[in-house]
C-alpha cells in the first residue's frame, strides 16, 4: 500500500499512519540535530527515543 494520499480508503487509518511517520521523522531530526551534544551531555529522555 503506497504511502501518501489515499482516497476512498479508511481515512482514519491513513491519518494515523501519516502521524506515525511524522513523529518518526521528528525524532530522527532531533537525534540528528543533537547527536554531537548527546555524546557529551546526554539527556536520558532523548537517549530513550534514540534506542
């Protein structure tokens, strides 16, 4: 099933899948932006996300 806009298919499910993708992308961006800082000054909550 291709990701992106789906028409006539369970809209609720599509929205949930898209939200998961958005959250994953945001987490990856946080890890990427703060990767160097995490090595020097780790924040437990961000490390948990990274695992």
